[in-house]
C-alpha cells in the first residue's frame, strides 16, 4: 500500500471538541490512512470566526472540501454532534449527485430525530437545558460528562442551535432517495446519552451495508482511545480493498 494514495479519514469532533481529539490517531490508525481533522468555524483553529448555527451555513463551509475530485475513496467519521455533521455532508453529496464517502462512520450519537424534544435553546433556562442534555437524569452532575456540560453550557447553546437545525434537515425527505453509502456505527457500552441499543436505528438511513461495533467507555470514548482509531483504520483499509475489486459484469 506504500505506493498508493492513502485513504483519507475525515474526522468531525463532538460538541465542544476540537482537532486535538484526533492528534494521536495517525499512529493508531495504521498504514495507508491519512487522518484529516475537520475544523469548523469557532473551533480551536478558527476561534475568531463566528460559529455556524444553520444547516445551510454548515454546508457552505464544509461541503467544498468534498466536491473537489478526490484521488481515491475516503471515509467520514463523526463523534457526537460530529456524527450529525458527517451525515449532513453525506446526504448533501448524495442529493447533488456527487461522489460521497465510501464509508460513513458515526459514533456516540443516536440517529435522528434526536433534538426535537429539546426546549427552544434561545429561551430555555440553564437548568432546563442541563436536565435534557443530561439524559433527564441519566448523567450524574458529578460525572465527567455532567461537569463538562455545566462548565461549557454557554458554548453548548450555540452548538445546540446547529444540532437542532441538522436534525430538522435530516428529517426532511430526500429528493434523491435513501443513501447507498456503507455505514459503520460505533457505540460505547456505558454511554447514557447514546447507548448501544440505539445503534440499530441508524440502519434505516442507508440501503447500503451497515455494521455496528461496541467499544469500551462512556460518551467521550474517542478521547485518548487507541481502539477507535485502530477500528477505523482497519475499516479504511477494507474500503481500499473493496474499491480495487473489479466491477461485476452485468
């Protein structure tokens, strides 16, 4: 594989996350894989830019990097809110009749509809948002997740507006029909926000092959994980091999 173009693994972080989430992934992903963290406006590398909070603004910012010709198959991975971003990009490419990812991988997130039950972000109190974001009591306030939610609530409000917008867009019927993209759903055993029981519900978003993998950890299992980038690295190499197979003769 050393003489071949690597499979690009474009990664979208969870809410409040940044590119540093993926900084150790190149070593763990293994050979033939190029890890490409995607920075969104307002993120760690683009702090001076206002955060996007609509479906249209997100696609205007992110989609151009995927509409240019790619040298080979690529994979999208989204963690938490990043899963909704990856899904939105994949659907937009599909609806535009453009080549999309060879594999859509999502982790730590339930499939749409997810945010319909949230109170209006702009008018909700801190207590209302923390209660809903914490799984209506599923996340203890003293846990890592609970402490982070409380500390970062002002930024979370902006990201929740984007989350609701992406959720609403995903629930609108697609003019191009269902996705045909292969799907990999990664769930963690102890994640109260997106337990493994919701993983199978992702399968209705594509008519392509779908697989589920369960990994250790809670909601932020991507942080410091070596198992997750290894899993995705193997998926990228399988994607490469499948792309090299000759097309069946009709």
